[in-house]
């Protein structure tokens, strides 16, 4: 039996709870790709994946679902294909899309795993989960250290600990070991299994430092001034969405805007695009319905490319 070794530890009833659960993973990079792999092998019933990136060669050092044959392909599409081969019993739904306040309901589920690479998306997930009382698990990793934190309904949220944070270190600037990303994902999925099966999950913020081989638990209290806890959902209502965001990953810029997606797609199709239905790739641009990801060396170049191919 597929789950016999696991059932020895958690029992048949717990395994059945996993089979009847739906989990969403936001981001299929170093953390998300490993967490998705572990959940599918553990027998989760349904997995919802959302990611906006294509597989790049620099990903292969730590993003274990992908190989060289997947370079240039959307991570979400590749992940579904690979995960279905690992466990055909699991329903895998994917969205090659940019998560934002307009499509946030795509990830509505029993539990959400944060495997993102930016604060704006984390705060958006946080507000969505606080409002809808959905448990979620925050995770991050850079260099040789990382964090995992369970956010349960009516308990301290990410806004309570990250509200005043302006910027995070990134893997592209500071580097990252594949050992820490695998470890953080393993802890995240272990906590997910506890939450989904009704067992006691970790209440503290977990910090792992592999340089010193240390695991530290940090007590977290509700911040009385936390916007999300006070039901002030600035990200969820779109007030905090920036028109232009720079990601440190390979000089990527995101421009949020309203444009005629079908018309732009039709025009550029004459020149040549990679069509993924819900999005398409054209040269250094990945175009979604409400946003465009642009590979550029500067904000000025990104705006210039947007103006040239999308319009003003």
C-alpha cells in the first residue's frame, strides 16, 4: 500500500483526513517545489498551485522538481506534469498566473503554504487568510537560515511580526544553500500534516541556522496595531498594490496595469509568442491579464519595453 509506512505513524484516520484535504501552494521555487513534492507523496487529496515564473538554469541548484529539459517552461505547468507522475491519485490544479487581489480566491482551500519571494504577496495572503479564517504557513529561506511560522485563525499573523519590515534579503543577492530550502520545506509540510490531521502544531516562530546547527523558537504575540488583525485589509482591497515592483530575481520587474490582454496577444502573435493560454511569453516579457513581468537591467528599460510592446 502506498502510504503504509506513513500510516504506521499517523494512523488510517489521519491519512483519510489528508486525502480529504485541499492545500494551496503560492510560489513554486526552492520552497514550493519541495513542499509540493512532499505533500503529493504524503497523499494530500487536492493540491492547488500558483506561480508566475519560468524555469531558469539558476533554479536547478535547489528546485528539485525541475530539470534541464524544463528550462524556459512555466513552473506551474511543469510541476503539475511531474507531480501527476509521482502520484496520480492526487488532484493537481495549476495556475500559471500572477497572484493579486483580483484573483486571490484561486487559492481558497483548507490550508495555504506561503512559498513566495516577496512581501507584497505575503501580506496579501495574510489578509486573505485572516479575513476568511484559513490557516496558512509562512516560510522563507536565504543564505543558510530560514523561518517557518504557523498562522492560525485569531492567532498572531505575519503582519504582527513583519509589518514594519521594508525589504527582505533575497537569494539572488545573498545566495542560498539547497540544504536550508529543503529543510524549511520539510518542516513546513510536517506542520501542514499536523494542522490538517488535527494534531497540535507549533505555536512559536521557528528559526533555523545551519551555520551553527541551531533551531530557535521565538514567542510571537499579537500586535495591537496590526492592520490585518484590526480588519484593515489594505492589500486585499488593492490599496497597497504598486504599479511597478522590482524583484531581485534576475532583474525582474512587474508592472500592474489595465490593458486589452486579447488584443495585445493577437498583435504580438504575428511576430511570435509562446502561448500558455492564461499568459504568454514574448521576448523578455511574460504577459498576464493584469500584469507584465519584464526582464530588464533597469526600471527605465522595463518601462521602455512595456511602452513599446504593451502601450502607455
